[in-house]
């Protein structure tokens, strides 16, 4: 399971909120499991009633995990989430933001054909939600708290069909830097992981995703695809005190694919 698995209790006693768990394949679910293994108490969110049953069944695998509704495009729901957390927890040590969305029709063809509403929606759900959550939950966080979001290489390079989501991820990474500067004086760290393509439900909405996976296997320095568990281990590092001096960073977990030029 890797060297880090030998270090038990890296987040022992910490309280963690994880947004974005949708299925067993979710990166957010891999991170949630890793945090639980290392001693964190968890709260998970679900977007709506349609997703609640699946998320609840996963949450039940982690004893003591708390389940709350939150549609991150709704300020009232974010406010209620904050109030619920503050009613039960005195402090929030970890915030994991693994939330992104774009209409399926925006994830194929040309970026120039992106609709105004499609652009607005992608930015709202994929980027502003992190800002809104940090603002709402800041009163619960303090020295030693850590925020983590998930990004992708399409933020800085053109990836066919990634389109508006690539632009959203670029804005997300910029937000990580600005948030780290805003929250740093309180001792709150903000970082991102740029994961290689992982076969999740959301990723499969991107046209040509299977080809993307194959190409990474062929040319990435490690000659393999990224596994959700690898992302979770890197997340554990960034969210633990081992990374207490790291903020405003984007850590690549992509089998080295991002270092390549003509691929």
C-alpha cells in the first residue's frame, strides 16, 4: 500500500468535510477512506435526493461518518451546511473540495462554441463553490486547518474536448493561490492536486476519454494510468501536518505525464 500506510494516525482526531463523493470510483471517496483510515472523523455531502442513497451506502462503511445535503450552487444550502457543522463540531480541520460540473454538450467539439450558460455553470459549480465554501467555513477553521481541491492538466494545456472545464480548472488553480494568501494569516493552508485521468463517472462524460487513458498509459514516464488511491495518498500528505509548510501549490499525481512536451 506504500510507505505512507505505515504511518498510522496522520490525521488522528481531526474533523474533515469531504464534498464530491458520488460513487465508489470517485476520487473524493478514495480520499475519504484514506482520511478515515488515518483517524479522521468525517462528514460527507450529497447534492440531491437522487444521489443520497448511493452516498449514504458508502458513508455507512465508515463508522461515525456524518451525512449532509449540499448543492454548492445554492448559497442557502452552503450556509445551512456551515450552521450544521458548527452545531456539532467546534472546529473544522480539513476541507476537501472535489466538485466540478459542465454540461455534457460542452465537453466535445470546439471551445469557441461554448454557450454563455454553459460557461457560467461550469465556473459557478467548479470554481466559485470553493470560494463560497471557504468563506462560509472560515469561522470554523484556524491554525493547522487545510483545504484541498482537485484540478487537471487541462488548466494549462489544450486537451481535446476538455474545453470549458479546462478554463474552469485554470480559474480554480488561481483561486487556490488567492485563497492561500487570504487564509494564510490564520494558519489555514490551501492546495490542489492535479490528478491524471481517472476512470470516474464524471470523467466518462468527456468525449474521447478512453483514448485519453490509453495515450497516458503509452507515453507517461511511469507507463500507466493514475489510480484514485494514489491521489488519496497525496491528499493525505497535503491535508496532514507533514505538509504544514506547503500552501498555494498544485501537486501533480499523473504518472509524470505533465512533464512531457510533444506527446
